[in-house]
């Protein structure tokens, strides 16, 4: 996979710093960028390519768990068809709060996600 555009990486890093600073406060700039790049790749693997949708997806990785997409109910919702905006809305309509809690509790963490090819 090719590297994501620097503008997109910069946009997401800025978004996280402005909207969710507590999620990245303990991380150095290089680590935040490394995680964002991995998140963009993961978003693309689920057919999210528009900057807004990719930003939302990567933000969920930081908020919930980097591998939240491995939870069965969330994975099913991610496979639904429709526009990226529709699929993001359906992601929350077709899952329960407990699914997100389980995804967070069962996460293998960033080290596992960053080690993926």
C-alpha cells in the first residue's frame, strides 16, 4: 500500500489535537503520525476514502480501540453498502453501546495494529 497523502495525515493529526487532545497528550508527534497512517490504511480497507469519513474512522480508533473493527457486530456493520456517510451512520444504528464496550475491552492494542502488514 502506498503512503497516504501528507495533507490527510496532517488534517487528522490536527483534528485529534483540536477535538480529542487527551487521546494524544501522552504520545509524541512521531507516534501520533504513525498511528494515524496505520488508521488511514485500516479505514481504506473498509472502503472509507473521503477525508471526512477517514478522519471519523481514525478518530474512532483512538477513542474506542485501534482494532474496534474486529468486533463481530461492528465488522458486520462495516460491510454494509451505501455511501461512506451512510455507512458511518449505519455503523452506530446497527450496533449497541455494549458492542463498543466489548470492542474496547477485547482490543489487542496499538502494538498489534501497528505490527500488521
